[in-house]
C-alpha cells in the first residue's frame, strides 16, 4: 500500500510538472507571436475618454450625464477580418496597428437628428486612434426616424473621424441585403499602409456602423452579403447538432432515464460566472413581449446555462445507464465528501488543464507563423473574459459537457476499440473550440484537443474532465489579465483564485482518509430503476434457460411414426411444456401441458412435472393414474391461484393403440380418414384443490392419421377485430394438410395463427405437438 501511494504521488507530481511546462511553452509562444498577447502597455483611461467626448462633439451627439463605460477587449470582427483578408500577414497588421487588443468606450447619447436615444460606442487602438464607431438603439422608432437619407448623412459625418493624417477615400463598393433593409459600403483608404478600407453599415433607425478593416491584396474586403451567407451556412451546419442534443435529452427524459442534479448545478455555475450585466440588459422593443424575451434569452447567459443543463445531463445520464458500475466523484464533491479519489481527480484535472492551456496558446501561436495556415478570429479567449454570454468558467463547462455527450453517444453505438477516435472526431467537429484557417487544419487541431479530453474522461473521470476544461481557459485568462492589471484587476483575482482554490481542495482531499469516500452514495432514481430492470432481465434469462433445459433436446425416432413439436414463447419465460418418454414395455408417453403463473414458481412446477413423469411411469400405471399422482406432487408447489393443465398420452407404437387422459388441457385433434375429430375428455387442472379423479379414453392411431396437441394459446389468439382463432380454424388447417409430414403440420398451424394475429407479439405461449403415423 505504501509503495502504491508513493507511486501515485510521484505520478501526480510528474503530471503537474508536465502540465505547467506545457503551459509555460504555450505562454512563451503566445507572448512571442499573438498580437493580443504582444499588445504592450495600455495607456490610462483618461486618454480614451477625452477622445470619445471629442468624437461625440464633432458629430453633434449630446452625451447623457455620467461617466462613459471603458473596457479593454479583443475586437472580434477586426481579428477575423485581418486573418481572413490578409492570411499570414494578419498578425503583423494587428501588431502594427495595435488592434490585437482595443479599448471600447460607450455611453448613452441622442441619435442623429430626431432619432430616439441610443448608445454611442467607439473602439480605439491602443495608441488612441478610433477604429470603429457605432451608434445604435433598441428604442421604438417613429415614422420620421425611418428616413434612410438622414442616416446616410450621419454615416458620412463619421467617415473622416477614422482617417489618419495624409489618408483619403478612394474607390468604393456598395450593396444591400435583406431586400434593401441593410445597406453597406466599402471605401478604399488611399495612403494607408498596409492597404485598408472603411466598412459602413446603415440600418435605419437602429444602427450606423463604420470601421477600419484591412483590405485583401488587390481588392477591398469581404462584403456583408458573403459574410451573412457564411454565418447562415455555419448556422445550418450547427442545426443538426442542436436537434440531436435536444432529441437525446427529450428521449431520456420521456423514458425517465436522466438525472438533472449535476447538470442543474453546473448550469447554475455557468449562469453565475457570466457577467451580471445580462440581468439589466436593455431589451429591444419588438412589439409583443415574447419576442423581446426570446432575444434576451438567446443572446445571454440563460441560454448558455440551459445548454449546459441539457448537454451535461444527457451525456452523464447516458454514461451512467450504459455501465452498471459507473460512478463520478462529482457526486461525493456535491455532498461534501471530498476524499483521496476526488482530490486526485481535481489535481489531475488541473495538470491536464495546464497542459491543454499550453496547447490552446501554442497551436494558435504556431498558426500565426507556420506557412499556409492562420487563426480565424478571436479564438477561445475573447477579452473581456467575463461577458453576458460567457466566461472562461462557462466556456470550460460547456466544452466538458459537449465532450461528455459525444463520448456517451459513441460508447452507446460503437465497439470499444473505436470509442476514442470516434468520440474525438465527433467532439472536435461539433465543438470546434479552435478557429484556424483553412478548415482542414482547424479540424485536425480540434480532433487532437478533443481526443485528449476524451482520454482524460475515460481515464480519470468526469471530475477531471470538467476541471481540465475550465482550468485550460482560466489559466491563460489569469496571465493575460495580469499583464493589464490596472484594466482587469477583478478578472485577474478571480481567474488566479479559481485554479489555486482547486489545487488546495485537491491537496485537502488527498490528506483525508479513504473511508470518507468508501461508502457508496445512493445512485440517481433512474439508475436504481435500471438496476432493478437489469436484475429482473437476468433472472428472466436464467429462468428461460432453465425452462428451455426442461424441454426435450431431440425427439425420439420411432419406426413408422413422424414426431414434431414446437413451443413459441410470448415472453422470455413461458409456461408451456411438452415431453416424450419411453417405458420398459416400449410404450411412448407424450405429455403436453401449460403451467399457469409467472416466474420461478412456474418453472418449479414444470420441473416437478417432468421429474414426476420420469419417476412415475410404470407398466401398471395408466395416464389417468399418472395424473392423479402428479396432482398430489404439485399440491406442495402450487400457489393458491395457480394450476397446471396437462394432457397425457400412452401410445403402443406396434399397434397404434393409444390411451389418453386429460387435466383441463384443450382436447386433442385427431386426423383420420380425411376428417378431424376432437377427443373429448374433460378433467380438472392439477395442483390445486382436493384429490382428483381422471378417466382414460382409448383410441386408435391408424396409418396415415395424425394427432395434434395444441395449447390454449393457439385457440385464444385474437385478430384486430377481437375474433379468436378458435378450434374450428385449427380443424380446417389440420384437415387440409393432415396427410403431410408432422413438421409441416406444426408449421402450418403456427403460420396460420400468425396470419390471424396480423402482426405484433403473441399474447400467450403457443405449443403444438404432432404425432403422425406413416
């Protein structure tokens, strides 16, 4: 035990050391090549506030009283356009223009002319040059506000503000989208180096946007129409994923095979970790309140929290349901029973998270310098880190939830050897946390990252996966916010405290005794139901094999006779039985019966009947005497409401003479001379009540005649109209083919029964035994 503990500690220390080394390498690459990490010193807020107020004065937009909001952030559109338009040169342009990070200043302001009140927003490069100016509103508009010309004139007043000394506007392109509602224009900036253009988007009466963008070599840039088409294609690509997740969750919910506890808690953490501004975010006036609430919900933290609830709950529940021994230390953490297992999961998750953080940064940095590839946007760490629609914590939880569901789906449908590559491919394609151009490079990188997370989940569990995903995003956020501590002190404190707190919890868990986690927790209700169902199915399977073992493995071969028998079970374990035995005088004994009831009591009665037949057959006994003795034997095993029907036949193969006795079994059908008759012989069932008296009836099985013993399951089958199969239809079938071999008679009766049923499962067991004399 001491050696095992020492080995675990050494492995844990090596994992932590390796993770930190990977993170250090990734951070060094990011600081060397990523524009947002090479931003350098950011001037104080006063510079940007003064320039913001100057812009508002120049365009004659009165600002509301109060101090404008100032924040440091990544300019997602600028990063995307730089990389898409310039490719490998995009990083150089972002660094030279100091727009890897930008400063956003916004404040409520009156609209142009008579427009309603809105917000003026300006993005400044870190040297104080405006890069984007936007005025927008969510307020209702009057008819006069819809004058497009007034908004075009307002856009024209904004254009000079984004030009540097010595620059002017050159050739232009323009167009409209959405049936002329959106208008866009691109103006070449003459004198800019490298080549840039102004992009202008006017949407009366809600928005006017103008921003500097890098130009493509020999052209301007991506027009709004192609951008919207790309967004729509991405949306349609993601639609099957959304439908698949929702369908999986609903299927599990309808079958009551889902646990929502951990998913709900993680959804709550997601909600709380997002910036609280979503609570007070102003809603657009879209008429009826439902539309406004829908926009608010889809564009904010509640939607992300809901997606975490759905995806995590579905993935975790699928994994639980597919493995009877599946456990997760999340359950023990939730109830405060942190022990060595949970501690190791937390520390290993931190180690893998640090390694993954290094991979995030390293891959993105290498995409900047390697020929033929480039980043495609802001990546997985947009600044500010805590937003109304996400955070490093929320994004990490979402990533872990997606990997969990992808793994669960693959485990459900594919063999073990394909689980890791298939789950990595599915998660990498569906989640795509890394954005790289071209797409094949992005897919390869995402599959590799997803493969690491899938391996962590299978090797160390859901807790390690969750911690690894969150820490992989929190650590880079801590380092980047630490570079700009005066701008993001709260972010730095939170993102540093979180991994430190996880490590301390892990160390505390390792120091506690194993017995803290030794007592198993009560599994979710649906798991308890599944375990009961599995136990029941196992017992039914054992019962079915036991009952199958009671039936004869092969039928006796008797010269001059043809024997056939088949029993079709309505469920895994049936109550029908049949047997063929020989006595010392050479007589053939044929038994066909039906034990009422279910479960092991039914099987016990079947076994007792078979054992009784073997032990009681003697020269001096008749079928009626055998039934009387079997009745006494079964009385000790039968319940108050169970009984057994049994027909017992003794046949002399040499002469064809036969004697039959019946204990409530359907009358045997005798085919002879082209006619079918019933051998009527009533009798009470075996196993319940006082002593019985049974009678023997003799008959002769002539050459070319046949005898059929059929259980009541055949005669009682109902069609769609509620009509029973009945004795008359069985007689007609036997009369038509009674001259055929015994196996064909059995097949004909069973097939005709299925035709009458018209599809579906049999409501009761059906057994047919045929003896035909050649």
